[in-house]
């Protein structure tokens, strides 16, 4: 009977990762050119088992465990986005090196020295991609690079690492990352000496929360963000896009300064059906310098008018905004009415699109190219995907760019109404000159 079997063989089997590994977690047989590989690039969706593979590969390299390694490696580099990520994910995380190592083989982690030491003398050193110069000098015979597509100085850090991989007969490295269309990732995919494996989130579904799978897949399946973060697909740039990924990355800032004015752009959907367009809800603010800061994307999908209106008003209140700017092409007076039903004193400016989406968005894209619009962290991933995918014929999926429309309305409002520097003079129609928060304008 199962219960009568000795416990020791079961314990050994439980820690024999390769016996239970998925196909994408098994070591590749050869590189793109058919020869032995020097770099294994594992592209995968969120939760596909990339970190566990990386940790098991390093453990095997340190101890010389087949099939990942034929002999022990004495000096291993662990490189992550930040020092915190190396420690919390690659080393101390639930799928990190300490967790996957049996007690008898577990390496000793010295945080102050940023090094792991195995009982057999193998050592792994922790490095942050924030400081490529850390890799100038040390030498290794193996390396694990985690989430390379997120590294702030990806090219410089990766280049410095290559110079350090100079020990042993054949130094090797494993790169585990969710793909993004970076030049470095594209070069690695095309490199003859690189072996590439791919996996979607669903490949590791047995080890993930069913609720996570249901909610995330339902929300993002088929979107550009979903194809990248769930399917592990490399999403290329559009040649005719108004925004490039580089332009968006250059606009990123950790925080906004004090803002003179904040508005909420709203692009209402034409229907509340689950498959209908989203309601674009984007907040942006104007600083004294004239710089515009995109603060938040609170867009929602599948809600009735009262539902998306409540979301827009909640964002307006939370950010202490000055006005809601709503497009009324789809709903006409209903848009104003549904917003005013929540708060009769709500300042709602109704705008009507008289030109195509490209023509409306082009001046806003020009502001980005001039460095006059910034995105406040954390990244607005879904909005930024629409921006990078918006070309002459709209989005490549054919769907409406609702988040982008809301962004365009908000930024346009800030440039047309108080976009200049210095004091402004209100017209008589704008109401009395009173401090913000005492009396709000109704458009």
C-alpha cells in the first residue's frame, strides 16, 4: 500500500525537480544554430515557473547536478532588476534558491556581503542592474539573469556581465524574463548561440491560484498586455504608431510635483455589455512649470452608466480634481446627467469629437516627443499598450482606444485651459475668484 512505502524515496523524489519539470523548464538540447548553447533565454508569462527554473538551475550548477550541469561551478552571478529583487525573489523568495535547496545542501546567505556559499565551496554573488559597474572586475563560470526586460540599464549591465563570464571550459547563463520588445531581447532571440524556450502562464496552472487564473485570464486574454504578460509573447512596435515604447519610457517619473490643476478625462462606452468598449477614465494634472503629469488610469469595462460614472467621480474626489472632461458623442446629454446624478455640483465639461482619433491624438503625441508630458509610476500598462499600438488605422485589434481617448481629452483640456505659465485671468463666465475647494465650477 502507498502508506507502507518508505518515506525517504518520496522525499528524494519531491526534491528531484527535473523529474516533475514542465517541458519549457527542461534544459534545451541545442542553441539556434544546432550547436551547444551558451545562453538559455526563457521567455514566459507571469507565474510560468521562470523563477523556480532559475533557482533550480543555479542550485544544479553549484552542485554539478545533471541534466542542468555536468560538474560543479565555483563562481555564479545572480543579477536582478534591483538588489531588493535579487534578495526577495531570487534568493529568499518562495521559489528562490534557499527555498528549493534541501537542508543538507542549503547555501549560507550573507546579506551584508551579498553572497551565497554552498558547503562544497561554490559561491553565488548578488548584483543589481541599477549599477552595471558592480560587474566590472568579478569573474564567473555561470550566471542567472532574472527579469532582464525590466532592467533599467539592460544593455550596459548585460554587456558587463559578458566580460565577466570567463571561467571554466564553457561559461553559461540563464536569462528568465517576461518578454518586452527591447532591442537586447530581440538580439538574444536571433543570436545563433542562444537557446530559446517559451511558456504561457497556463503551462504552470496546476501551481497557481484558480481565482488568479480565472480573473486575470478573463480580464486580459487577447489584449496586448495579456499576450505579453500571460502568453509570454514578444509584442513588436508598430511602425506607424504615434507613440513609441522608448518615448513612453522616457516620460516615466517616480512622482509628480504640486499641481495647479487636475482633470479627469472620460470616454464613455456605447454599451454596458461585457464585450463592449471600456470606459476610459484617465487623470492628469498641470504643474506650475507647464509640465503635464498623467496620474492614473482607472478605466473600467462592462459597467452600466451609473457604474462607470461612479468610478469617474470617485477618482475625481480622491485626487481633489478640478473638473471631469467627458466626450458626449456616444451618449449626448446622458453623459452629463449620469455624472450629475451622483453629484449635482460636479464640474463637468462636455466635449464633442469633430475630428478623427488620429488627428485628435497627434498634438498630444507631439507634447510627449517634446518631453512636456510625464507618466507617474507605477506604470500605466494597459494605457501605454494602447498608446504604443495606436496607428493610422487605430489599434491593431480593431477595438476602440478608450483609455487613449480619455488621455487625449484630459491632456487637451490642460493645454487649452490654463496650459501656460504664470497667473491666469478668469472670464466673467467662469464664476467668482475663490480658493479651490470652496466653490467648484460647473461647465
